[in-house]
C-alpha cells in the first residue's frame, strides 16, 4: 500500500531501529515504547489486520510469533515474562492498518490491559 506507514518502513523509505529482518518479516523498536522492550513485528506482505489474512497465508502468524519468542530471549525478558499484543480494527486500538504484533516486556504488566 502506498500510504501505509509500515510498508514504507519495509521499503526503507522511513528509517526504523530494526531488531530483525528476513525475507518474510521485519521487527523494529516502537518509536513510542510502552515498556522497556517494545518491538513491533510485521509481515512484509501487506494485510490490514488479522481479519485480512487468507487461510493459505496463515503460516506467517506462526513465523511472527516464534520470532517474537526468539527476540524475547535475546532481549532477556523471556524468563520474567512478556506480552504479545495483536489489535484488530479500530475499537481494539489498532492505529496502523498493517497487521503487527507488539512484543512488550521488561516491566510488570497489569491486567486488564486497556
């Protein structure tokens, strides 16, 4: 998508603090962190939200989640705990309409989250 912020990050049109990248996904530090560790993980292929991922592309979800687990280990938050958030649509709080997971950790999380 031409006007998608995350697509522009993927194309390197907007700089980001990249934590991980492969042929399918990019992970980068959030510019407005809500925890000491706040990494966004996005697929390189554009899908507005979880609602838009076709069944035949569902493996991208496991790839994103397993990479989040690996990054949590690298950031030394895996043992104490971390949260993975996926907002879907406006009422959930989704602001950028390119599916993305938030990996949050490094502090005590509260419940309910929002």
